[in-house]
C-alpha cells in the first residue's frame, strides 16, 4: 500500500513538473501525498499552506492566462468574408513564417502595429493571433513587409515567454501572449503575468523611424529601461508643471498621438514618441514632427485612395471608411490647394518635410470639412465628460484642423447649411447679455482644454471654459478681465454678422484664449462618429442631446473667428 502511495506521489510530483499552468500547486499536492505515505503529519499542513499560497499568488495569473482578454481596441475588425485579398496575404505570410494562424484582423488608427498571441499560459490552448494593423502600415504594406513583421515577432519572442517591444519602420510591434515549453519557464510564468501587469505597467515603447538597427537598439533591455526612466521623469515634470497636485488621475489630451495615460500613483502608461526628451516640447507646442506616423498616415490614405481606382494593394484602402470622406473632399473641391499636392503624391512624388506637414494639416482640415459638410451631423451624449474626436468611428486628434476647417471662409457655407438643416437660425444671437449676473446651470469640472485643466460652465446660451478651480460669483467673469467685455459684445452679434466681418476685423482665437473665454469647439477635441444607420454624430460632453442643438451656435463663436490675424487687435467699434 505504501509503495502504491509512493508511486502515486511520484506521479503527482512529475505531473507538477510537466503540467502546464499549475506546476506549483500540483507540486505541493505531491508533497502532501508523500507526507501522508510517510506519516509525517507536521509536513502536511506546511504543504497545504504552500498550495493555498501558490493558488492565491498565481490564481489571477492563471485566470488571466486562461481567459482571453483582448486589448481595448478602437478600430474596425475585418471579417474574413470581407477583404479576402488582405486575408489571403496575411494567411500566406503566417504560413511562410511558421507563426500561429491569424484569427482576427483589426484596423486601428494610430502609431502602433501590434501582433497579439492570445495563447494563454504555456501554450495550453492553440495560439490564435490577433493582428492589429495601423492604417498607414496596411495601406502601404507589401507581403515582404508583413512577413518581416510577423517573422520578427511570432517565433523568437513568443518562445522567450516575455513581452517584447520592437520598433521597426515607425511601427511598434508588441507581443502580449506567451508560448513557453519546459520547466525552467513554468515557475517564472506562473507569477510573471500577474506581477508584471499589476506592478510594472506597460513597457514604454519609443517610436522610431529608423530601420532594423534602431529596432535592435530597443531590443536591448538596458536601453529600454533607460528610456522608460527618462520618459517617466519627463511625465512627472509635466504633471507638476500643468496639473494641480491633488487632481484626480485622468487622461490628459495630447495632440498628435502622444498619449500618456496616468494610472494610480502617477505611473506612466504607454507613450509613443521618437525621443522622450522632446516630450515637454511636443506637448507644449501641440505639434508633431513631420516624420511621425500621423503625417505618414495621411500620405498613406492619399496613396491608397489613388491606387484603389486600379488594382493592387490600394483596394485595401476601402477597409478604412475615412477614405470615403477624403474622396468626397476631393470631389467637392474642399481640399483647395492641397489637391495639387495630393496629385503629386498619387504619382509617386515625395514632398519635402515642411510641405508634408502643411499637406497633413490641409488634408485633416478637409476631412473635417467633408464630414461636417455631409449634412449627417447630429448630437449624442458621450457621458465621459472629456470629449475626443472621431471620424467614422476612428479616433483622431484634429484640434488644430477643426479650427482651420471652421475658420476658413471657403468652408463655412457647407457648415452653416448643415446647421440650418438642424433647425439653427444663423441670425440667432449667440449671447444674451448681460451674462455677469447669471449662474451656470451645470459645471463639468477638470476637463482637458489645450493640454491644461479647466472647468466647463454650461449656461442657457452655451458653454465657456474657465481656469480650473474657479469659484463663481456674480460679476466675476466679466469684471475680472476687462477685455472680456469686448469679446462678449462681439459674441452678442448675430452669427451671420460674424461671417460677414472682414478678416482684419476678426478677433484671433489666441486672443480669446488669453482672455480665458474658450468655447469647446475650438479648444476641445470633439468626436464625430458613425452610427449604425450611417449618420455622423458630433459628440459633445452634454448630458441632454436635445438641449445641445440650440447651443451649437454659441459653441461656434470663437471658431468663426480668424486666427490668421494673431497680431491684429480689433476694438469694439471695429467689430460693430
């Protein structure tokens, strides 16, 4: 009997060594079996405690590994029945590289191309791959490029059993699953995933436009940790400079795909930036380097749209719905001078960096105008309190382009035609003075405005943004800043009169910003999303969608003013 118990205990112990995902608990169970066989009762409770402790520590890891927990993706999944050519390309690349089959394909705008192997711990289940392609990579990708991406990721990094970030050709490739075989990795992996996700946060990947040499540099652990440390220091400096110390951790809007998510304790989240030392400069100026992905994304859309009229990879462009807006803009002439540059791009010419930046701005503004000019603009409650901006369900940061699109006189007629369709009278007075005795109906606190924090005060006539932690009292808003009286009077003019003002008599947006009277359409990021019935919805942080309609005119007041005349200061008489 004892021999049989010993044999069973040995089997349990061996199973603990080789079983996938539960090695330590089974190992302790084997210890219990051996203790029972030997009659060592004092050793049983120690082994039992070991089982409990191991399950308590590795339990979350096991659950997270067994359950498929996909990344929160803001993008479009491409089913296999759609875009069959793209799927054939992906399948062929996966087969040739020997990687696991791709089961899901997502198109996501932004700066990263991610390949996720949701295989669970130790390869317990088959490894379906989720392939996240940013639009720029997709529209310009060839089979050899996709092959290089998957080949670099699928085999070596998954076998290593750790998350790796590889920067290659302006695309960070992240492997978040593991396939590990053998005992040396078992104990490590059982606790690694939970501990890593709980305490370490996501690895900061520095985006680079260099080639494989730069990618190899980011493979080096010491270099990656150094970058992470530098970015963390810059991020703390940014918070101390712009945010109140007792603010709640929140998402801080940053232009140009520079996304930092502040978690509890101020730990940095993921950031995409070529050089973390430039973080503050990029945030302060709200600009992108011409070589960053955002500009390349615009160029890729243009090239993909041009090629889609023929055969080839350009057909994939139709999977990205924003292309339709660009096509509409081209057809309606809304692009203006950017049309010639687009034609040059379509013929394979490469513009200079400064011209690429101007082209990106023009195209982005045209996309906004084309979306607004469709006449399918409505309002919907976002509920988040912090607005973003979307076109056809794709998130973009077009804050400067919104201003350009709405301040360009050539684009205003389409906008106002849309507003009139919504039942908004263009002769409606934007502000009903005096406003210094009114109290706000509601305050949305601590909202991101131009990279800083502010409060949004909602009145019957519209919304204004004021410095964070302001305290309302009658007369405070106007009496505190005498120059606001001039802006108030200007805003009191009918909207049609604002449109008819000569450009030299319009107050620039920068001046309104300095006077602390910012209206969200020009200062905040709004969202334009496509609904199930193909309507484009302009999302604003208002709870009542019906109440938002008559306030749109008030929201448009500063956007209708021309920021091209920054040096000009018009007085009240000139405005009238």
